């Protein structure tokens, strides 16, 4: 196989298998090419991925040597893309009664969602993550987009137990803004003991839900390595129950009467 | 930029933007290359994608001419991969009280989920789809995996209205197996009139849920172009309320007492 063909096949393979250790002999056999040719291919791909701002190939030497693709998403690109999303969100037609914002279309738009996933993937790439954990329903798309980049399993906390989950662990927690007591349920099978997890949700105000997720993770002896929310609302700092998190967007003002939404970049960009 | 570099960048671009019309001048400008060189690049990529079984580049001539990547997933590859999934599912440890099967880990496993998405993407590639529609909660990962391939928005039907959805349309329907009356709710903003949709769910027994989804789509004047379920259960044909669907897996027998699960390929492979 010629180099040009190999480059197409290898680019596809890396894109399909991020964070996956691939031995050089695997490529040597697949393409019936010399190891030196494969190494040159890898250099070309690595340089181009770097130039595109989408990550690097990490090579390791020795008997167990090989290569893996670590996705990234350059900060410059992230800023440009988040500003596009901000423009989408500042449309006054999104304001719902009670000052809520309609965002379901954004979370349903694969193009935007993939970009959001890449940003969180870049933010959490240095973490050694075993699972991405979210809570039904709105957090699910976000969690999958991030897990797609980090290539770890998604675990979904439910609001109510379901027979198809098997035995579960549940906790009660107090929702930060409404002060209501709510329940979270997670299948016992879903997380192995002593795992590292990232928590993700679409929206955070007082942080009660995230706080509940942290408590539930304690029940599984899991270590919360990072917390990400797509959007946070301006809130009294003292009321907030979660300090250490990454947000991509921040709703600064939602004025229902005057039909004005003001959104700015989240703390990831600070 | 050299051809080798262009091929890496273009392969990445096509993978990131399936079903997207790209004009040749876009590539010409990006790479500062002659149109003839770009055409040769496209031929190389098209041939390699075809050989890998992951789709083709479709070129159109004329003033509005250009190219788009139509993903596919070869039937041979699909059969091999579905048999791997069947092996995973036939593990007796998955049997839950009542003869239910634990599948949440499969739907949380990005590698498997992506493959499943590619299969449905191939099955529905000739359809002119505007939305992929599913119902919370279990269908969501599947819907996203398919929408990622078809590159259309995901629309999520809920079991209960939520304030952040705005005004909604709701229907009541009878669950096929339990004969309980249930509710489905969908935001009015989520689907435009006269759209073409694909319905997806993780599991189908009597088909009551899918039947309810079809009714709800009627309320939006949407045309159901296809129905896909990851797994179907063996059921009395006469009880089934949905005839025309694609399944990837079929549970033939779940014997709780003897700890035996028998899974076969679904009707997509017939």
C-alpha cells in the first residue's frame, strides 16, 4: 500500500480510537510496510494533527512501544467556537416563562455538541479518568460527547430506580435552588470501586445536583477528579455548594420582561 | 502543503463533517493547491474509504459542484461486530430478577455504541432524515450515536413535562406489555412541521412505546421514515403493534432459573 493510502487509513484509525495504545507491528502487518515507513507516516500525522489543533500522537519506545492519539482542542479554536454558541444562545426567543432558557436544541445539535465535547475533552485530558458520570436526562448528551473524546464509559444516574438496572444505591439530597428533597439512584454494577470519575451536567445554579452526585460517588468509593458544567448561572457565591468546576458558558442576565439574555464565556476561558 | 499533509487534514475533515456539502474551492483555498491536485486527493480518499468499508465520497459537478462524505458500514463488518456484542450479552450474570437483562454498560461503552450507531447509520443512509427521535432515558445514547453518523439533530421525548422545555404536546398511550397508561411529552419547538424522522429505542417487546412515538409524531405532522431498535424480544407476532422496523439484536430466550440467555442477530441481518 502506498503512503498516501496508509495516511488516510491511519488518520481514520486514530480518529476512531483515541486514547488507545496501538503497537507499531499492528500497522506494519496491516499495511505490509517497513517499520521505518510507518514511523515516517506517524510523524506526518502527528505534525498535521498538531497544526490542526486536534491533538498529538504520543509514542512510547521499547518492547511494549507504540503510539496513541491524545485528542486536544486548541484554546484559540475553543474561544472562537464558544462565541458562536453564545451568539446562538442570546436569541431572546429562547426565554421561557420564569426566566428559563431553552437549550435543548443546542444539546441536540451534533455539530455543536461535538465541539463542546472536544472542549471538555481538552480540559480533562490530563486526568486519569475511568468514567464520565452524569444525571438523567439533560446531562446525558453532554456526557456522551465528552466520553466520546476521552473514550471512557458513561454512567447515568437516574431520578428513579428501574427494574432493568438491577440492585441500586440511592441517596437523597437537597436541590440548591428549590430546596426540595430529591433522589438519585445508581446501579451497583455501573462503577467499580476506587474509580476516578468526571461529573458532568448541562446547567448549574446553586450546585445542589452536583453536590448530590459527589455524595453518591462517595458511596461507590469513587474519586471525583473533575466537574464540568456546560452553563452556570450567576449566583450568590456563598450559596454555591460546589467550588471547583469548569464551565464553558455563564448566564449573566436573563431579563424576561425586556427579552434580554446576556451570556459570557465560562471559567474555562479565564 | 504536500499531498501527504493534505490527505491527513482532508480525512479528518470528512470524518468530522459527514453529509456535508463541501465545495472544491474550499479545499483549493485552504491548501493553496490546484483543483486538479485536490481532485486526485479526493480519489485517493474515496478509494481508501471504500476499501475500509466506511463509506464513499459523493462528488457533484457543475457550478454548485463539490463533494460530501456519505458514511457506510459494510455488512460483513457489521455481522462480525454484532456477533461480538451477542457474546457480551449472553453472559448469564446479566440476568436480573424478573428475567430482565442488564444492558446499561453496553449503551455506556462508547466503542460498542459507535459501532451500533454506524450500523443504523448504514441502514438509514438512503432515507432523507431531518431528525432522530427517541424517548428518555435509555434510548438517548443510541439516538446520539445514530445522529452522529447521519448528522441530524436528536429530539428527546420525555415522560414528564419540564419547565425548561417551553410549551409541549403530550399524548397518552398504552404500554404494550404492562398494559399501563403512560404519557409522552415533546416540546413544541423541537420539531418543525412536515419533517422526516427516524424513531429509535433500545428495546422493543410488544411495541407500545414505539407505537406511542408514532402517534406523537402525527401530532407534529412528521413522517416516520424508519424505526430502529437495538434489541427486540421474542413476542407473539399478533400482539406486536409495530411491523416495519429494523432490529440489530433479538433476545430469543432468557431463562432466569437456568441462567441462560440466547441472543441472535436482529432482522437487519436477514
